[in-house]
C-alpha cells in the first residue's frame, strides 16, 4: 500500500518552491513526519490544522448563554446594574447585567437614587415566567433608597434624603426619576417597608376611590385580601368606613385578618371555588356589593361580576383573562354596573 504525500506550492517558478520540495523530501527520507499534506506560501511550509478560535467561541457562548458572571460590589461599581430575565419561563435565568457604563448628566427635574430595597410583586414573577407579556428586561416597579444627585431645578430635596418611588425597572443599583415619581420617607420607616408602599397603595387608591368610586357605608368585596393590594384595600376601605367582604385561601390568612383588621368571620369567604357568590348574596340580603376589587380569573371572575349590586363598579386588576381573550357576562351591564 503506497503512501501519497502532496505539496501545494504558491508558484512553480518561485525560488521558494525548490526549497519547499527539498524540505519535504528530507522529511520523508528520514521518516521525520506523519503529515501527508503540505502547503508552501511565501516561503513558509505549512501543514493542515484545525485550531479553536477562542475569542470567537467565547463570543458565541456569551451570545447564547450569557457571559460568565463576575462578583462586584452592588453599590461600588460605576456602571448601572439591573436585574433581567435572559430567558422566559424560569427564575433561574435572572441575571444582574451592566446596562449603562458611562454616566450621563441628569436631566432637569430629575434625581438619582441609590437603591437600598426593591418591592417584589407577583407581576415580576408573572413576567419572568412568561405568564404576562411585558418587558422582561425592565422588571420591578417600586423601590426605596438614598438621593445621590439632583438635576437642575430640583429644590425640595437634598443629597442624602431617604425616598421611595414608583419606577419601572427598579431592580437596579441606582435609578433616575422625575420629581413627581417619589416621596420622602420618615426616618422611622425602613427602606424595606418603604419599598412595599408605592405600587400597591397607588393601585388601591386608583382602583377604589377613582374607578370604584367607593363611598362611606357602601359595600366592597376584596379578593386575595392578604396580598399586598388586598391589605392596602382593606386599610383604605376602613378609612372610608365601608362594609368590607373578603376572600382568602387558608385558615391562617383568616386568622391574620381577624387579628389585625377585625374582619368578622362571617364576612370572610373562600377563593377556592364559586361558593362565595351565594354566601355574599346571603350576607347582603340578596343585594350584592357596590364595589369589587378583583384579581381572580375564569369562572371566579364571572361569579364576582354577577354579584355586583345595581349600579356597582367592578375593578379588574389582573390581566390573565384579557390575555386569554375570555368572555364577560352582559347581564350586569343591564343593571347599570360598570366593569
């Protein structure tokens, strides 16, 4: 069996060709090579090799899986760092990413805040898991921290003031907001407490007082009453001296509402099935409720809508039924109810 060795030369008339032939023949004569293919270019004898392109491979890996994380101080880094979901459907894809390397001047009427605590909401989880369509690169809605910079025209604050704020993309080491999006917090309130206030209370105020038009002595049904929005709604409804009915899922939650907000057991119902609708009709003498803050879905939403009193207002704070394009009963509209 013959062994064939090939030599590809750049030019048959080049002086380097003879030298390349001589080199290859010398190697073959002394059995000093295992190569079977040679190439001469610019007087250099080359052999075939597949070599990994480290930089290109690193780029492709970073493109698909992200860069290898490195440890930095959250507030020590000069860059803005933000929490993002690199892939939908799993919380394991959450990563801290540098989003702004160069600092830009503050716009007029803006402040920069060093974030000390962020309020965690179910919507953050829903976006990350792909349940609710939204910007997974901009999760978080509320936070609290310390003022670090003031933009031109900001006079009612000082550097070092403690504030809470409503801001999309609040999982950051620092954020910038306009002066109508924050509120100074007292020294007695922790950053963790302050970070839980803006989203749930603004949602509850707008839902109950503006959309629901809740008045003193009217009745209100608050679903998922031990959640952040639920507790805020209870406090605001008590301030309005409204008649409060709630749904909860466990005995522990019923005990919590009884101990902390004096909600009678006769006005607590289960959110596990639609029995609460019949029970609320019974408690209200068949009248129903004037206002409902709803976060339930499917047939539970439908049951809540059907027990609205004449002229009542139901405020939907969830999105699942909208995303799923579910239907809504027309009967309550005939009784001048609003949705």
